[in-house]
């Protein structure tokens, strides 16, 4: 981690909280309030049974009475508990105590990415990627486990004091194969909602990819891509404008990072990387192509402005706000200021239920003696535009146009019925593979749902064939590089390669695959390969031989020889082979390398003087010095117990490990 974010004071002590100091469920002692969100409050607590600090997420009592919210809250516990990943905040327990429904979670001492952005503004590209990569790793694990986060934003990225990055708040998690299509509201945070979430209420893995693209833009520039005087204006921009390239705000930004943001935030979900794993691959590829100077470029801090944390709470947004329309300026925000307390007006409230605030009604009269407010002028202009131009458009097009109905995730029969009920014709029916849309359901339509087309025009449907499956080809006998090419051409990937000896298959050629030929697998699956090392070759013992003789013998056996750069002392004479690796008798493949170490000759050691010592003392002294001992007693020394003489005089040197004879008297 290169993010040098100091720990910020996160505990809110401005208000007396009735839970602080209480013990929930006779187990969790609530010590301090950490943060307040749109659906729950997070506390630092102590598990009195296990004596460990943890985070306690307690649903707001007003929402605890709503069965759907409680169900979603419990689903978070079950879903995240299944994600054993170092970059996902762990969930330990879930329960209820009276009106309090809670989750017991891992406590991460540190701050959020929002805290870092508020304090520092734009980050260096290296720091931004250092944060994004573990976030994508966490989301990738969730996506491959079958879940979508649906509420990715800087507030849900925790940065520990030790530099670890963790993704939190899976409160809106939903199974990948469950296509969300709410009719009354969209769940999420306005600034990070994907167009399909806003327009259709649908959410798969690609909505997390979109949100991560917005977060990356924010880290690189210090500001959000879209701004407005009301949440509805931001929603409108998500639907009708591409996220600008970061280089528009930071001219020195590398083109590769512009491409990353553009790919992740494509308005058409079919164009985006299909999940966080795919996006992570693109991020790693982009990083590899950047220079150290580009990665460590210090960004301008012009966009590092104050940020109202309340503006990024998870919200329940009426679908009426997400319908594309001509949006007037909300009278509650004058001159770009906040009508309810200042700060970022986007996402001001946590539940956008005052739908009428964003609809174009008659303007209130200005106060006596004052100039009309800019917001009011904008409303008047919008009304004039609607009344003046809209009437003519209505007159010309009345009765000639209709909208394509919502068809995504419907069965083919249901989709055809909806098309016919809308007064349209069913055109061509295509089929395509999909990892996220179940077999027989609609993947897309042309024109897209919500598009205006003439009555009696046709709508083309694309129906899912389910996950694409590919038969594993027969790779036996192919060279490894060729096997990889064949797998790639068939839509598969080469997985782990295991090598083993085989007398029937040449070295470097495939023996078998797992799964075997003819087995059906999803496109993109990895196929393990077993590759031949050829017939085994037994390594000869060449220690004690000269370098030339040892090299000749090994090369004749089909092996390569490498001489170690350093020599060692050994029992062998100088210039002879002292050691070899692999050892003699080992089995290796034809063409493998044997490393030989040359001897510097025996190590010379000073011989101790043991004349006059007892036999036991003399033997111990010589052996401790590294010698072997031979006792020479003769006829006169059969009953002796002291050393009369020694074969090498004391004080002289002899090869370590050699034998010293002692004469006994």
C-alpha cells in the first residue's frame, strides 16, 4: 500500500446515543458510535464472551419494523459469511434484541476511502490502483460466489491502519442469478448507480463494475463525474452522458487510465467487463504499461473540496426520479447552494420520497420586491419550453409512437406477449450464451426497453442459451505451446501444468488433460495439462572424478553440466568433484542440468599434542579437533594406558578427517 492516509477520528460523540453503554443480546457491550448510514448505525463494541473488539451494525429501529429490510439485513449476514476473502469484512454473528436487529462484524481500525479523498483529494495513480485492486479482488470473489454488492462507493472501502483494504456493507447484496427488477424503487447511492439500475431496476455483476469505474474516476480526479442541483439531475446524466475521461480534469492523466474508466463505466452493460475479475485483469494490464513517473505523478488538488458524507448514503430512490425527462432545477437549491444545510446537494436525503419536488409544476411567485430566483427562472424556462415546443411535437407524433416495454429477464413467451400488447411486432429472435441470464430468458432487445419507436414496428429479441459450454479437445501428443493455442481457439484456457516421466510421450508433449477430451465445460474454463518429461535418466556418481571426466560422463547420458562458481573443502583432492546436484541415483529428465561443485582439497587442521595423555583423553582431544584415531598398542602396550607417541607431531597440520595413530605404553 502506498496510500499514506492517517487515521481519522471516526467516533461520533456529538449526540447522546441510547445504545452506547448498553449490552445487546447479553453479549455485545456497545462502547462508541462509529458511523451513521441510511439503513443502520455502526458501533464499536466488545464481545464479552470472546473478549474481542468488533463492529456492531444495528438497523435503524424504524426500518426494523419493515420485514423486507430485515430480510435484506439478514441476507447480508448469510451472504458475506460465505465469502472467506482477506479483502472482505468478515461477519461473525447476526441476531436481534428487542427492536434492535444487528450484525456483529470484523472491526477495522483505520478510516474509509471517503475519509482519504476528503482529506487529500485526488490520489496518485499508483495509490488509486493500490486501493482498486484489492477492492476488485474482493468483489471478484463475491461475483464468482454468485453475489452482487450493488452499493460500491468510497464509504464502503475500509483502509486499515496496517494498510489493508477491505470491502464492507454487503447490505444490498443479491444473488447474481436473481435479476432485481423493482417497480417502485431503486436501491443504491445516486452517484454510483449504473444506467440499467436507474432505468430498469436490474442489477448483475456489471453494476459493481460501473460503480468501481466511478470510484476510480473519483480517486484520480478528486471529484465525482456528475454533479447537479438535485438527485434527479445526476440520475439523468448517468442515463444520457458518458463518464468523462479523467484527463479532462487532470490533463497529465495517462491514456490507459482514461481507457480503464471508459471501459468500466460504459452505459451499455454489454460493453463493460463482465465482472470484477475481468476488470481486475484490465487494471493489472494497464498498470504494467505505465512508467514509474506516470504512476507516481502528483495530481493537482483543485478538486479536493469539502464533502458532505450524508450525500453518499445508501438510498431508496423512487423509480419516478429515474425516468428520463426534462428536469427543472429544484427550488430548494438556489445558485448551486444547498437549501437544507449546504455541502453536496446530490443524494441529500436518505429516502427520496418527495417525488413532487422533481416534477415540473407551476412555479411559486417570487417574494415582493425581490428578483426571481435563478432556480425559479429555470423552472419557468422549462415550463415554457415544454408548453411551447412540446405541444407541436405531441401534435405531429400523437398516435404514431410508443415505447418498447420492459423485457429483460422475461421468458420468450412473456416478452412476445408484452411486445404485442404494446402494439408492436415481434421481429427476429436471436440466441446467445449468457453466464448471468438463465436459459430461455431475454438478454436484450433491439430497440432497447424504453426506446420510442413507431407503432407496428418490430422488436428483435436476444434469448439466453444459458452458460456457453465447450467440449474439451483431444490434446494428447501435442506440444505444450500447440495445446495452449488449441484451447484458446476453442474458448478455453490452459490451467496448471504438471510434468511427469513417460517413456511413450516425447518430452514437452501433452500426456493427458483434466477434464479429459470430450468433456463439456463453460467457456473460459481452465484445463489442467500433464506434460511429459520424457524417459527418466539416472544420474551417475561423479564425485572424486576430475571436472573433464565428470562432464563427459554426464553429457554422454544426455544431461547438461553446470560448474558451481564457488569451491569447497572436502575429502577429495583439489580439482576433483566434491559435490553434485541432483545426487547420484536420482532420476531426471533428458536434457536436465546437473550442477557440479569442485573441491579445494581437504581442510588442514592443527594436530593437538597428546603425548603423555591417557588414552581416553587423547582420543577425545583428537576427535574434537576433527580427526579419526587409531590405537597402536603392540605387544608392550597391551596393558598400557598412556600415549607414548603420535603419527603426526603436535603443532603440525593434517587434513581434517584424516587418521592420527597413537602408540600406547
